């Protein structure tokens, strides 16, 4: 069970700028679980995160603070990136939100 992240997001995860991610489908993670960071399906980084919260939310309920936790400077930039990844930004779409914290390098997860 894991989450895949874009390589460009790793520095933001490391410095605590990115502490949440939204996904259109339910991610294969559990609240309280610890997971290795991955940017490719079969390649784990030595760094890990812990999932603090997992819940659903309509995209239209996102706030500027949510966009910042996603690692974006503005809600508009998040919306533009979402649309580029998933072909459209629909405020009525309900997505899964994973809030996490960076744990650093771990030997076993």
C-alpha cells in the first residue's frame, strides 16, 4: 500500500510545505499507517510519511489553506495542475484527501 508522488513534490514533502494530497480514487493507505515515499511504482525512497487523516471532500470546498498544504502557492494553481492531470477541474467532484507528515528516513516501514 502506498501513494505515488511526483518527483517535484519530494522537496516540498521533506521541508513540510506539502502535508496533504488529493486523489480521485480511494488511496490504498490507512489512517495511522507509515509508508515509504515513492515516485515510481516499484522504487521506494528511504524517506517515509505517516498518514494522519483520510477523508472525502468535494473539490469546490477546498480553501487557500488547503492549497498551501498541497504544496501550491494558490488555490488557482492547484486547480490548474489538477485540470492538467485529470483533464478537468469539477468543483462538484468528491475526492479523497490524505493528510500526512514527513517522518524522515526509516529503516523499516
